C-alpha cells in the first residue's frame, strides 16, 4: 500500500524534496507571470485589462496558491495541524486548481469565439488576426477622458463576451461546490455518518472529469482553429497557428495525465496523510506527474507563448489649446482644433500586443 500508519508526523526525505522543488517551481512561475504582467501593463496601460493581462494574472495567482499549498503541507505534516488534514488542507489544495482550470476555460472560450467568428465572417479572414484567440480586440476609436479614468481601476473596459460569462459562472459554481464540500468535511470531523474522505474523493473525481472534458474540448477546437488559420497565407498566421497547436497538444497531454492520477490514486488528497507513512519514491513520482506535468508545465508554456510585449505607444501630452496658422502674403488660414486632434490620433496604435 502507498500509505501506512506511522508514529512520526513529517514526510520522508524524498517527498520533502519533491514538495520543496514543486514550491520553488511554482513560485518562479508566479514571479515570472506577475513580472510580465507589470511589464505589459507599463507598455499599454491605456488599454485596460486585455486578455493577455488576465491570463498572466490568473496563472500567477494559481501558482501562488500552489506555492502556499506545498509549503504549508510540509509545515502541517511536521507540526501535526489537526485542521489541515480536514477542511483547511482541502481548501488550500482546491483553490489554485480552480484558478488554473478557469484560466484554460477562458482560453477555450476565446478559441470558440474565434472559430465562430471565422464561420460568420469568412470574407474578413484577412482582417482577423489569430492573436485574437488570446487577446481581445480594441476599438479604433480613441478613448474618451471618462473611459480612461475607469480603465485603471476596473474591468469595465474589458469586453466580456457571452462565453466568457459562462466561464465565470462555471468557475463560480465549482467554487461553491468546493466550499460546500469543505463544510461537509468539517462536519465529518465530529461524530456523525459523514465520511470526510468520501466527500473529498467525490469532489476530486468530479474535478478530474471536468479536466478531462476540458482537454477534449481544447483538442477539438485547437485542431479546428489550426486548420482555419492554415488557410490564411501570411507569416503571422503561420506563427500563431503553431502556437495554437502547441497549446492544444500540451494541454491534452498534461491534463490527461493529471486527471488519470487523480482518478486512480489518492495523490490530490495527500494533505490528509500527514500522520501516515508514505512510500516516498512512488508517491514522489505521482506527485510530480500530477502537479508538475499537470499544472506547472501548461502554466509555463502559456507564459512562453504570451511572452511578447505589446508595442510601445507614445502618450499624447495635452498641451494648451492652440491653432495652427499658415501665413501668406495676403491671408491667414486657420485650422480648427479638431483638425489637429484628428491628425494626432491617427498615429496611435489601437490594437493589443501579439501573443
């Protein structure tokens, strides 16, 4: 058996090393994601929350959660925290998983949008950039002063489509299910017929099935998007096409492996066995397969695909209103202020950065 009763509380050395390594990896991914988010925002802060920024925020937040989980798992195992082996450990384990799943559900929703847009507007394929599969389109209309004040502090400037709203709803439902499971696990600590392990097992299996369904959907729409972009003859389309293919392949392989580990082993609920002896080598391999292959690799690949910074845009400094006059020998031709504003606005780049 993988787990046997033991007297001590701390994990074997092999498992301690793996947990520490996973914490460092996820911490490095989180730092990279937030560092890139800051750099991207400094280049196009006037655009508000683009899809590129949202992905970096979600990937960074989920990996912060994984980092906290691995660190607290080691501390709780050695200190023997009673709450950790029940609802506390379950919540800390489940929250980063939900954020990670939501990020790739968001990716799927953008791919679905692009595929349906290509179906409805076949005559505009040349104007449809494949980068829109990850980044939202921005309007060619210059932002008003009222909009510019809101974009820095809210998501109102981001165009949230109907499919993105579905992603938010699904993520909220999963979070509610997780919290309900945590309450049942907490109640199961007392003298009642509720078995905390069974509740956690049911949640983990349902989550693994959702991950498998997501992997299948990413494979289908990734393949469809790949063939659609292959019909567009341009160097940019070719580059984006292989990025989509890479994301689909990595997601399918990594999600399938992690879901199989979750369905057929107790690795996702390792927090519960802080008072049991663990087969260090075997458990460590499964732990690497579930967390490193299942979440760290896809997260790092998404950051690599979206590593390009948006082009820098010169910010127009509003100066004192003035008129431009061309003086001739006989007359003065005065151009109104609207002409100067229209001329300067044409020099602005209105699209978000490539992937």
